[in-house]
C-alpha cells in the first residue's frame, strides 16, 4: 500500500496551445479567495474587510502588447521538498514616464507586500498567483515580485521600444485555477 493517495490524471479532450489573454494585478492583502477543499479550484474572490476601492483594494488590468505575454513554471526538488518557480513575462509598449512610474510601483510592491496576479489564458482558464488569503485564513507566504525586467529603445525600425516585464514567485505547488468568471474579476477593477 502506498503512503500517499494517488489519483488518475484525466482531462477533457481539447487543445493545449495557449498563451495569456488578460492579466490583472492586485495587492494580495486586499482579497480573499474561496475554496471548497484543499485541492479544488478557487470558486470566488471578494474584498477582505477594511479593503475598499477608495484605498486601492481592486484589481488593475495590464494592457500588454498583443500576443506578448506568457506564464511558465518549473518544478524542482531538494530531498522531499518541492519548489515551483513561476514566471509571468509580458511586454509593455514605449519606454516613457508612464512605464517608469509603473515599474517603480511594482518595485515597491515587491519589497513590501508582493504582487497578486490573475491571468486568463487563451484557453479561458483563469489562474491565480501570489494570493495571501484563502477561506479568510492566511496561507503560507507566496510572494510574487518583479525581478529581471528589461527593455529596449527601438534603435532600429524593426526593434520595439518596449519594456519586457518579468514577475517571479516561488511556491510549494503549481498555481490554483479560479473557476469563477473573468467578469467577476472585472467587477473588482
């Protein structure tokens, strides 16, 4: 008998190609995700008590360059400890003061509270990274931060004048899916 209850991996027959359709960021301290069991997707998201839209408690959409966003992950082990490294990379147009201000806000969030991410994949699935509260309880720290972003000036006509933003986070598992709708996230913007 095994010491762990294993299960089959079954999925509906569908394509596996994708990419990211939409990305929104949020302050992980402002939101609570609902989950019925420890292995089920998140089924709802709501503002936590004391977090209001007036004091910043909302999701913020990232208008990245079309077809220029991806999420990748890598699993590694050290003894029996597993680590999942998550990376979100997206491209923002035009190096400008607007981009500078956005990057400074990401740097500040990286140092104090982390960055929460909701990403709708082209398949329609929604994944959540950097969450802090599930079922009104604080979960093990999952900090997502800006680390490794770069950019180019567009010195040649065919080189883009962009910022390539890289957000990274390490956690003990892969990301949870959010079974609610993207409209429920938009309602919190």
